[in-house]
């Protein structure tokens, strides 16, 4: 019973890690008008969590070692809840401060859930990673989709639409508290060791750059795909629908990739296949045929979901003991810093060359790099 209660807790935590972020984007016009923010400061509201993720990924391993993974996740959930509550209580400064707290809590959970699953549920690593990443992706989509209806349709405004996610956090905290009571003493695997740093490992860098490239591709596609589709004749509404559909299809990839990965000692074939499938999907973006475009977006969506859940699985498979926490922190730090740079860099290049095909060509280059890295991170070796 205790193990299944832990499973329930992990699933609930995964539900809490994205909607407080993805619900912000659709509400930015309402927030900007209410708080009289410039476009620059409005955009920073979505960039801030990525920067927070990059910085605090580096600290998550030590926080997990100091408090114990179970207790550290509870602290992180409380931080997310407090951030959600406080950011709607005042003006712009309070909004950014609360968003920062929320980001800290989210990245602590992101980094620590992977080693927790490996240590506490080693025989369920594949299915739990599938459930965890699929839960995150599902509620990320829900957060984006319901924020405006809650704010406008229910008349709660942007503050009410952001605050509503506090209920989910409270439920997760209630379920998580018994886990802390059960694990009052830290396990030996949570002790901090001071051997060779993962930052000196070539494999750790390969895993981290793989994480970075797949994150960069996701955030770049989310930022610039609608413009590309509109240039090919899509309406604004159809472009938004296509982007949402792509992310929904990604849930299938998120669920299946870890289940396939844990069946084999080597994940080279799966990792390389995802990179090559990305390449195929991106090539379809050159066409203006709607049917072929949707086909390409389906492939890309599957790969986006599969690549994020695969790299989370590989972090566990390529490491042992407390090095899993350290590798998780390193990979997510590198990943989110690269993710933050992606949309900005592509935007600057598009401003310079005024050619949306350049956006596709950049993605093709990254898919080739991802396939190459897949041949490295898929090997049955440890950091």
C-alpha cells in the first residue's frame, strides 16, 4: 500500500509542474493591460522561469542531499504553492517574485523526481517515467487551454485563473506529507559523495547537451511555428490548433519512449531513430500542402514527447547512487539555459535574413546533432 501511495504522490506532483507556467502565456494580454507592462517585461514573465531552472538545477542535488529527497520535494511543493498564491496579490514586482519562487519549486521537483523513482521504485522505472512525463505534458496543455476560459468565461480575471492551480498543489502536498513521515531517516543513497565531478564526464556532457537540444527545439517550435504556418496560408486560429494538436500527439511519445527504453541494455537505436524522425518531420515543413504539413507535425509531436521522456529515462539509466541527482541537475541546468537562448537566437536570425525557411533549416541541423548524440547517450555505460 505504501508503494502505491508513493506512486500516487509522484503522479500528483507531475500534474503540478507545468500548469502554473503554461497558464501564464495566454493571459499575458490581460496581465499587460492590468499592470501596464511593456512588451519586453511581459515577455520576461515567460523567460524568467527558464533562467530560474538553469540556475537552481545546479543546487537541487545538494538540497536533496541535505534534506533528503522526499523532504526536499515537499519543500519544493510548498514553494510552488506559496509562489502561486503570492504572485496574484499585488503589482508587477510581486508577480515576478512569486513566479521566481514557483520556478524554484518546479525545478527542484524536476531534478529530484528522477533519482527518487530510481531508488524507491527501481522495478517500475519505465512506467513511472512514462507516467511522470506524460502527466507533466498533459497538464501543461490543460494549463494553456483553460486559462483564458477561466479568466474571461468564468469572470475570475487573470489573478483567479492563475490562483486556481493552488488547489492541485494543496492536494499533492496532502498526499506527500505521509511520505515524509514514512521516510524520517535519509537513506544511504542520499548521502553526498565527493568523487569525480559529473561535470568532468564526457558522457554527462553528452546527456546534458542532448537534453539541451531537445528543450531548445521544443521552445523554439512553440515560439515560431505559428508564424511559419501563417506564412503558408493557415489562419491564426488554425495555426494555434495545429500547435496544440502537435503537443497532444506528443503525449503518445512521452508515454511509450521510457517503456521501450528500459526493455533493452542499449538505447542507441531508439535515440538515433528519434533524431532521424525529427529530421523527416522537419523536411515536411518546407511544403505548403496542408495534409503533408499536418503529417510532418504529427511526426514532430511524437518526437518531442519521446525525446523529453527518453532523456529523463537515460539520466537514470546512465548513472548510479547520488550521481543520478547530480547528472539530473547538470542536464537540466544546461538544458534550460540552451532552451532560453533558442527562441531569441532564431528570432534575431529571422530579423536579419527575413526568411522563415531558415527556421526549418536550423531545426534540421539540430535534429542531425540529436541523432549523433543519441548514438553516444544510448550506450550501456555509466557516468
